[in-house]
C-alpha cells in the first residue's frame, strides 16, 4: 500500500462540516471586532456555525459577536469570506434545542 495514496483516500472521506446545516434566513446583528453593530442576514445555521451576507471589514480569523433574536450574545470567528458571503464558527457549539428554537423563528428557504 502506498502511504501517499492512503493519506489522500483518508482526507477524501472526511466530512467538510461537523454538523448538519439548516437552510434558513434570519435577520440579526453582528459586531466585527471592536466595530459598530450592523444588521446582516444569517443563513445556513448549524450547531457549529453559520453563513451570513458579507459585510465590509470581514477577513478570515476575525472575531465577531452575533446577536440572535431572544438569545445572549454569541462569540464567533470568521472562517472564510468570498464575494457575497462569509462562513463563521461559533466559539461554543449551540445546543440542538437552541438550534431548533432559532429555526422555528426564522424564514425557511
């Protein structure tokens, strides 16, 4: 067995995301670093993170805080940014109960 092929095969079977995403749209507030609060559309929520519309000043590894309706502030970090969206990871995963609660109060796409 070729060790290089074994490594490539193993990495090809690893999941890209740690948890299932919920397709939804939710308006919330985000504070990037020490900047001002701004309103964004959050999408594709999971217990591990979310996708949101891109906002000025976002770069990978930028810390942020997100204010979801009826919840405490949640710290997160930007993992990737493209022309339209940014992917973020929560500092601590949400519980499945909280995810269900948020999904129940959002617009499902």
